[in-house]
């Protein structure tokens, strides 16, 4: 087991990375404040891993909430299901919530923990690659709204993150590929050596080599922990973690939550961001081709959906947390391994990317 630390003063917390961690009772109990524990999971994960977690909590008063599986259920209505269980069983403000699942469960569970009695402790147990390398770390919690993804939420840090690589054995190939989109992101925004390692080892990762996956998870978490420790609430460098996300969120919202997995939409959005970076003369054609080809090797989509035209893209991108005074602000790349903080982008160049990137390939 490896242990990383997200350094946030008195709110610092560890990320545990390894195999067989779900079976280690001590990892849970040292971070639980009282006898009351509620586990939030979904219909896919519960049959696989809920009992394995519960057996570690036999000395606690436990309740469970099993939610539907899917991005389309990441709503305030479903969060209310968590509040209903907490209130019905008289959970106090010393209770602990365990989020057992992928990014949707982690975001919803964390948001419920942030809100219930103005904040109870929570533990992240991510069960997808995307959640292990990204969404479980950093304290972003929230839900979607029909008009925009993740527009309702809070920064709220967990007590710990338990990333058990063994749970990836039950992850389907599509979800594995979606997680790799976020792994690639770290190489693009700040770690050229990691990007080059991914180019050489992507087939090994897709073949689920445990050693390679463990390295990719640890490297991704280390990059994110360093960024979050420097900028917890995204007033500066943390915004670079949103590379491709403004495009990607527009895709998810525009075609309906759940049509694309988050990592799939981010892969497309990152290719669009790379195209726009090329139009600003920061990336070369060869750079863009390297980026697109790596996503393709991961079996990820790289072209935007035909159903979203430029006008609709712009409408959706206007509803984004990074925007200021109605101006669309994007993360772009100055080179592979370096990203710029959000800046207002020349609308003409943005329209060129939306008008032409991938369109000729789909004509």
C-alpha cells in the first residue's frame, strides 16, 4: 500500500492506494468519529462490494442507501434520498458517510455530507478508474442541473480516500477507457514525462496490468494532490484540471446526461481544446495528432456529436463555472505538458474550432 497526503492544514487527509484495501478494517475505523455510519452506493456496486465494506463495520451502527446507477441520476432529488435515511435514523453531526462507487456516487455522497447538519465526515471509496485518479480527490462535490453539469455543489474534503486497485477487475472496458481520459489529462497539463510514459504503455494499461495501473493511479493522484494542496478552491492553478471540461460538459448536457461517460466527453473536449490551442499557434499539427492518437488508442471518441451545432455549443458553454461576466474562459495548452489558466478566448477562433474540428470527418 502506498499513502499520499493532500496537504490542507488541519483538513489534510491521506489517499491510500493498493490492493486488498477494502478488507483492511483499520483503514476505515481510524477515520470514523462515532458509531453512526451510512454507506451510499448504487445498484451496480452494491452486489459487488457492499458486503465487503459492511463486514469491516460490524461494531458500528450502519445504514445503507442504494441509488440508481448513472449520470442521469446525479440530481438533487436523489440526494434527498440520502437525507431521508439520515433523518429517519436520527444520524447526528458526528456521523460518517462512506461513498462507495464511481464519480457520481462520490460527488453525491460528498455533497450530502457537506449539507447534512452543515457538514458530517465522509470517506471516499472510489470503484472506477476515473474516480480513483480524479473525482475522489480534491473535495469537489455536487449534482447536475438540466441547464448545466455540476452547477450545484460545494468544496468539501473527505477524511480519506481508499483506492483499492482490485475493484478495477470488475470494471468494464468502456469505464476503464473513460478513466484513462483523466489520466492523460495530468500528462497534458503538467507532466510531459508521464504523457510520454502513457504513449509507451497505453496498451499495457488497457490489458489491465496491475503494476502499470498502480503506477498510473499513484502518478495521477500525486499530481492532483499537489495541485489541490496549492489551490483548494480553484482560484488559480487548480483550474487547469478542467482541460477539455468546458467542451465536455457542454456535450454531456447537450445530448443528455449518461449518453456519454464523463471521460468520453472529456476526451472529445480535450481534442477540441487542443485544436483551439493550435489555432492560437501554441500547439503544432504534430502535437495535436499525438494527443488525438493517444485518445484513439484508449478506444475513446475524439469527435464531437453531430447533433450539437456551433450555436448550441456556445449556448451550453456559456453556463460554466469558470466563466466571468458572461465571457467563456477555457483551459488551453501552450505545449504538451503545460496548460494556461482560464483566459477569455477569441470568439472567432473558438467558432472556427466548433465549426470545423471533426466536422469534415463526419460529413
